[in-house]
């Protein structure tokens, strides 16, 4: 069913974060790089209930703290120092990073602040060793044009990236790697004036073009993260964190609108049935006995560990837990998410999906009668330790009560398929407080002037130039601008003798296709790309061999083009070797060649190229075949 987004009053705001490609991190001189090897240093910290100076404690943080969650941080010396470990105060702000953010801000006609004040933003999950993230506003009140619409840019800021999670085990230890911590991020926040999924995607694309135009942003998966604030009247403001692919934005917005519309409908129906939030009680039943003989593997496993099965009744909820909010995503899915988050259980069972998973009709009957469930009541049950079960069912009760009210305000995390999962309750307003370790940085008029005189070419102008200067067709020129290779394209064309269209098509369509096939093309550096094309230009590598070489290099970091060529057997054949192959092919097809006469060329060319593709220049092959056929007469 199509949604009329105007009619439902959809409002979306975007927050775009992208890593900046600076020589050092934001508050120290460490390299802004991720490492893959085993960590040289690890240290364990207890997660503390981070508290702002105003005395508020985040409930989710406090909950984790109570459970005794510990964080194991992993580090190496090249990518982190005492600053990331929170053993030393941060150094001065990185001026390269400020300049890049200012450049983007001025391209969006924003007004720079006079003084940069670093602020602390409470972070609850251990992804920052300090318990907060440092952030500072660089400019305010910009705007961009997207089609006919002017989209206000509320602020353009500079932030430190967080540590990245590398694992979590059952003993309440979460692992984070601090190589990413402190990498500078630009943050661009639009006003919530976007009214459709398509428009959200277009705005993100326009901002992405500005970021790439600075020539100072990182590329590859994980370097850009988009947060979406989505609301509809009667629904709620929901924040979706971490959409990594631009192409997913419109789908994520559409799904969230659908999710909210379906939750509103469920709430209306529940209200009509007369059920009130107070009717859903935190009354938990021990139903372990019901499942004594069960064939359900999950429950069996729990019982073997001496754990419990507990159940809760959700009055009037029968049928609603299986109600789809999105394809294959139900109200029951949301309850399970909450149970997993707060109770650390693997999942929940509920009567809407029974019998299933080895639970029999008889067991369901026994369960319903053990908890005295009336007609219309749904029963949710969980098998785990007594403590986890209790927290999980409490979370289910809370989610059920919210379902009667409508859509809960919450922060959700983006899944790779465009759906989202519960992340945490929405934090309250006052999460920011001043960073006292860093004095304000003045943005002088001279600095602003210098940056504004050197602003990069706007993308519309670049589009015109690319079509004129390099004779690219408009589609290809647009693709180059929207790709991560806009700058390197021009350098490659200037340095190699390869036609601009070939270079552009490779950097856009071919690389995209390779990415789709799972090749991590971002592992191949710009310098390597330049070198490869130089070799194509000089005839040492054929352009047919490009995809093979790039995928080999992506899997063998720190190896050279020469390594790729010899390892793939792509050394070019000598003229003598080619002549021999051609003679052999002609010999083997002597009869056909005789019959076809002059027309044999196409056939022989096809056969020879099949054998030498990637190892010989097609023009040379064609010349040699013609000569050889001449000799046959
Ligand atoms: Zn450092």
C-alpha cells in the first residue's frame, strides 16, 4: 500500500557524520587508522553510570552499571596514546579538521562561530573511554538547495569518533577497539523539514556531494553514518542511528513511517477493546513444570542448566503480537528486542506463534491454564536464569503498555536491510556540558576569509566542466561526482593515457559491481589506482585485466601492482608468443579458415582473444592475425 506522506504529516531531519581524512586524530597526533592485527595493549574498565554535571543519570547506563558490565579496550601504539585511554587530557583541536568542517559549512552558507567551545556529550555504552563524546559547533544556520526546496542546515560540527565494538560475551564483558576513537568526524544536521523518503535520500545525496567536494573525507563502508529523526503526528519522534548506505535512507524512512502507522492502528484497536496500561501487570508465573518433558530445544537447554521458564499475561493482546509492522517484523519482534536488551535473553516465546519450535498444542494449553489466561489474552514466556527472565518479562510488560499508548519515543539502530532494532530509550535534553580541559579556539576573520577564497568548485559547476573538458556523457559525469573518486578521476586521466570515459566507467560502474560481489575495493589506495591506470596507458596491463587486479589487491594489502600481475599470470605476452598462439589456432582450424577465406578473421580473433585476454593488447592481436591470414593465401 502506497503511503501519502503529505497526508500523514511525515517530518524527517538528517544528521550526517563522516570521518575526515586528516593526517592526525582530533585531540592527539595518533594516526586516524584502524588496525587488524592482535592488539598490543588491552585494559579493562568497569562501565560507570555517567552522570552529567546537572546530576542526571541515564537509566540505561545505570542499568548496565548495576549488572556489572565491564569493558575490555584493545589498542596498539600507532593508532592510540594516553589521550584515547583517558590517562592524559586532550591536546589542542586539530586545525586541519577545523578547516575542512569550515569549508563544508561555508559551502552551505553557514555562519561560523567566533569561538569554538568543545562540549561533552554523555555516552552510555562504553564506546568512549571517558564516558562522553567531545563535540563542537563550527558554524550555524546554513542552507542547501535540493530541487526547488531550501533545506536549512541547523549546525555544522566537529566531533570525535567513538571506539568500535569488536565483541561481547556472556560474562558481561564487552570489547571495544580504541583505534577509531578520536578520528575527526564532521556532523551536519538539517532542520526536520523533509517530507518524504525520496526527499530524505536526495538531501543526503546533496550533502554527500558537498562533503566529497572538500576532498578531505574518508571513503569506504563505515566512514559515513547517517542518523534520521523521524516523526509523524500521533506517532512519536524516533531517532534511527547508523544508516551506513546512502541507498538505504529512503527505505529506512519508509519503514519507520509504516512501523509508526501500524503501531498507531494497533493502539487504536487496543484502546477500543477497553484495555488500559494498568491492566498489564508485572505478575510473573513460574511455568517450568509445564515444560518438564518438552521437545523444544531452547527450553530443554535452559532446563538442563537448572534455569526457569517464566510467563506473563498480556490481556487483550491475543493476535497483536503476530501483527506485522513491516515485512517479517512484528509487534512480538519489538518485545523480543526489548527483552534481549534489558534481560540479555536469547529471545521470547509467545502464544501468537504457538505451536512452534517444538512446543506442542498440549503444552500451550497447559501453559494457558497454569497462568489462568482468559480468551483474548496473549502469554509471553522466557527460559533463562531467574534474574534475566525477570528483567526480560518486565521489559515485555513495559513494551505492551506502550503499545496501548501508541508509538514509544526511542532510539533505534539501523539494520542492513532497512529495518531497525531497539537501541535505548531516547535520552533527555540536557546531555551536553562544557569540556573544561580544552580552552576555546578563536576563529579569526582572516581564517574565514582564507577558507572562503579557496572554496571547492560546487558540484553543478564541476558537472559542466567534466562533460566539457573530458567529453564524459552527463550520466557518467554525475556518477563520478557522486562516487568517492571524483578527485582521483582527474588525476588519473592527467597522469595516464587512458581515455576519460574508460577511467570514469571503471571508477563508477565496475567498482560498484565489484563491491556488489563482495570485493572490498576501499582496500585499494588512490595511489595504487593511479599506478594501475598508468600501466594500462603504457600498454603493460590491458584494461580487461583491471577488475581482476583490483580484486587481487583488495585481498592482498601491502602488495604491489607488480605482485598482482605476476601472481595472476597477467604478464603481457611478447609478439613472438602471440604469433605462436595465433599460428596454432589457425592450424587447428585449417578447414574452416580455408572455407571462410577473408571472413575467417572474426572467428580467429574471437578464439585468440579468449586465450590471451588480459595478457595482450587487442589491437596488436588484430594486426598479427591479419598478417598471419595474409600468409595463408
Ligand atoms: Zn592518541
